[in-house]
């Protein structure tokens, strides 16, 4: 019996990736929808075999409590709404999978973790890259020091946003601009690869004057993460330049390249090293697994076997703490020290 999911929010991500992704799941299935658009919901429900009685408005969201078919609620709403919907979902006694970024402040993240603990439900943040096989292989080689000590990392996540007046360009809904939306991939993936927490950040932000997209939020962010082991990771994220979503890890005897690293598909990986003085280039084939299917199956198995998700609420909280330090550094024009982070489990 697969674990039943209710999906909250029928925006682009839900319709284009999450609902189709269930087709590749082994342990998760969609059983309920929550939306403010009855027509859109009826169409999606029909397409994915969801009963009309399992379609809820936002006002009826709390009634999920009385639906035993729903075990997990997947929150796919604008960032500012994650906090409220996690709290209400936990009160309904359901396990929660919440999209990234977890919320818009450290305080909200802490309240979300506390609410799930109190309700005795699991909380997972949807960091799909941590479940994706090529990125996992990179992580294993970095942590095993296959090419010696990692020295430097470069990460980039850029895209040219449409002038569509969407919620991502409004501070109250998005929490920020390029940083929490796409810069988060650079931050979270650096931490994932290293299994280490940064102790200092230094950052700049910039927005093109007069550009209607960036009146409230930053267009570009550049931040440097410094780690206790000595690794320096340089990250760039931008909302005004052409797609560029990649990273390079520079270690003593080899280089790991992922380009692209962060899209939903078509990822490419390259390992370059010179074992006997001769350069060897390894390009693993891409298993092409649907990343959302992998992530949703992981949560389903955690529910079934009563285990902590690999990317729990604490993981989102730690990123939020570091993002707040990044903004502080950019505002004040100086490095900001970070206190010790959560420390990651290697269980998965
Ligand atoms: P979207 O704009 O396409 O969809 C948002 C949905 O929320 C829509 O159905 C909209 O109707 C609904 N909504 C409810 N109240 C709203 C309000 N006040 N303002 C605007 N919309 C409202 O957004 P999306 O791209 O689906 O993103 C949703 C969440 O998923 C965000 O948190 C985003 O960061 C995250 N996301 C994650 C990934 C990933 O790769 N993991 C990719 C895209 C988006």
C-alpha cells in the first residue's frame, strides 16, 4: 500500500513536475488536492485519478485531518505561505513535505519544527538535489576524499526572470530575490557535498536600477562561504542573466564538474583526474530519474518505517540562518561569522 499524499497548491511546479512525478514513484501516490481554483483542480483530479471528495479549498484545508487516506501533505505554495500551512498541516496530524525555501525567517523555521515535534509528525524540506544520483555520487567522492582534500568550490545558479509581476518579485511573498529561490541551490549543495557547516560568509547584492522585477528584491547575489576545513565556496545567483546552473569542485588531485547541476533533467557530470600523470576524464551516464519521484518516495519510506527524513526541518533552518547572515554581510559590507550548525546525518 503506497503512502497517500495531499498536494497543496496547483502552480507550475505541481502541474509540470510533482503530479507527473508520482508516475515514477514506488511508495507514494497522490490521493488529495488543495487549491483555490476549482476548475484547475477538477481537471488535475480527473487526470490523476483523485476522487472529487478528496479535493479541498484552502478554507477546507484543515479538514484533511479527517481523511485517513492522506498521510503526507506536500506544500507547494509561495514561500511566505509555507509557515502557516505547515503549522495547520501538523495540527491536522499529517506528516509534512515542504518546498524550499522552508520559510522567510529563522523564527518561522523554528516554529515549524516545533509544531511538527509537538504533533509528533515528520517534517521534510524538498531539497531534491540531495536525492539525485549524480549529485549524490559527487557528494560521496568529496566526502571520501577520492581526489584528496577539497580546496575550492564554484557554484552558479542564474536565470533571466520574465517580467510577469509574479509573487517571486514581491518581498512579502518570496522573502527575497535570487538568494532564497535559486542561490539556495548553491548554498545547500555546497553544504551537502562537504557535510560541513560554514563558519563565515561574505556577500554582495545588486539590482539593476529601474528594472520593475527588482524593485523589492535583489537581482544578483554573490556570496563566499568559508569552512573550518579551509574550503572556500564561491557562489553566484542571478535573476537577470541567461540560464547557467553549474558547479566545479577543485580538490588536490581531481576536479568534479556538474554542468548543468540543478535543472530537473539533462544533468551532466565529469570527473577529471590524472592517476599516473595521464589525464582521465570520466563522464557517468545520467540515470535520468525524476527527482521529485525520488524525493517523494524517500518521504514515503520514512513515514512507513518511522525514520527521520534525510533533509528534515533542521536542514531548512540552517540554510535560513546562513541566508540571513548573507544579507547581513551584504548590508554591512563585511564578513559575518556563523555559529556551529546542525551537523548532517549520513544515514541515507
Ligand atoms: P507558482 O506561482 O507556479 O504556483 C504557486 C501556487 O500557489 C499557485 O497555484 C497559486 O495559485 C497558489 N497561491 C495561493 N496563494 C497565492 C498567493 N497569495 N500568491 C500567489 N500564488 C498563490 O509557483 P511554483 O513555481 O509552483 O512554486 C511554489 C513553491 O515551490 C515555492 O516555494 C517555490 O520555491 C517552490 N519551487 C521549488 C522547486 C524545486 O525545484 N524544488 C521548483 C519550483 C518551485
